[in-house]
C-alpha cells in the first residue's frame, strides 16, 4: 500500500473497534480471517461500503471453537463501529450511543491506533466481486432481528437425523461444543430470505403442463421477480451474494439452503437465459464464477482455521462431482452451448466457468 492511499484510508476509512476480545478468538472481515492476539482492539482503514464481520470464540488453549457468529455492516467514511465482548454470552455486543460516540472520538484521536490492524487492501478486490450487488437495503431486508447470523440458532434445520456429511459434522459440533448450549438467542428467527418453491404446483392445469413448468423454471423466475423483487433483477442477485457470504464465511446452514435454492432456480431455466433474461443470466454466471473461484481456493486464509475445527460447516461436498451443482451446471451448459442463438457476453463467461469446474471437481468429470 502506498503512503498516500494509507493516509487517505486513515482519514476516511472506517474503523471496527472490538473491545475486550479474548486471545485466540478467530476474527474475520470479508475474505480475511485471523486469530486475535493479547493487544488486539480491532481493524482500521476499512474501505467504506458493505462488509461482513464474523468471529468464533475459543477455549483458553485455542483448540476448541464455538460456531461462528457474523453480521453485515454498511460502513460510512470515517465511521467507527464499536462492539464489546460479553464474557457471559461469549459474543460481541453493541454499546449505547453515548459510549460508542466516546470510543469513536478516542479512535479519531488515534488513541487505539497501535492496537488496530489494517484492513488488507490487496484482498478487497476479491470481496467486491463477491458482494458488489449487496446494499444497505439488502442487509436491512434480509438480516435477522438483531443482525447476528449463526448456525447455533439453526439446529432445527438439521433435525434429529442429519443426512449429509456437512450436516453430520455440524450436528456433532453443536452437540459437543460448550459454546452452543441453548439460551435466549437460540429462539431468534433467522434471516428473512425470499421463499423459493422447490416444485411448482397449480390447480386447474393438466399434468403435462405442470411437468413442463417444473422442467423449465422460467415462469417461476418471472413470478418471483415481479412479486418478491419488484421487477428488479439486481435484488435477486444481491440475495444470492448475501446467502453465499453468510454460508461460506458465516457458516450458516440456512444460508446454504437459500443459496442452493436460488442457484437451482436459475440453472433450472431454459427459456429465460436464451431469450427473455439474457442480461440477468450474464450477471448470474459472473457471480457464480467468482463464488466458485473463491470456494475452490485451497489456500485461502480460512483453511488453517477449518483444520482446527472452527469451520465445521465448510464441507467440500457442495463442490464435489456428485453434488447438485455439478449436475445442474452440466445440464445448463449443454442447453446454452447447443442453442442456435446465444447472447455473446453470456457465452463469453462460460469458457472460464467450464474450465474451472472441469479442473476442480473431484473426479475430473467434465461438466461441458
């Protein structure tokens, strides 16, 4: 980072002040994650805009971690966002406006400067590509009451008989972790995601028409865009990004299920990508490309923490060759590549996506 950029961010960048965070607590912001040291007080020089903050408390030895808690923020220039560690609840809590203002003034007087780590600007481009459709309105529309996203409040989604490797690992973590005992927070409602029907059901139409509607999800997509997104395609794309981030960084099972529903909906369309919504699908394929690129990276910072057991939900089965994603991509790519007329920009994004999937799926089975 050059001195001029650093000075600009010192003056106008946001600050996340985290008070009394115990040593070894895992702290994440966007695509960056690290273990807190004894003098850690937060992160400075944060570019203004949308960010995702997440953390996992640790035992004294630093080898057992709680389920991750995360929350979105829309940071304003020079804003100081303050959270304080609550020892009893093992989580970060908000302060009163008066206290937050007092600490904010102290930050602006540089009193905490040596205890604040700088935001890694080299990673900001990756974050922007994962979150560029998310706005303050997106956060306010979807986030749960209180703003905290955590799988510890989603135990009912797993049920008594977890089926997938991901669900089994998660159930085991929630069962054995001393941090996940039920309390007040476990009764909170989750995120306010848009309901996406798995199957289309209509009275008064013949079985043949019903089968056709379920084979091509275009009509369902159009209905959702009008009724739930006010006709604005970017709102759907923002929810897709919100769910992916809450899943992969926040380790939310509910978010994974919503991401899967949205991806399945879009990849289940045959008419929309070729005729009525080619621009939407160009944006969608671009988003999925960057999501999968990030998800496939073996060496990104979260890997070391995943091995410690902090990220039990980060299970590679969702990216494996027998996953829903592999099968849907294979069918969708065949549809587009075999079409006589395809939007040029949409087609241009297919080559890198196909190449990445061919290289990354476990058994090397081509998707194209």
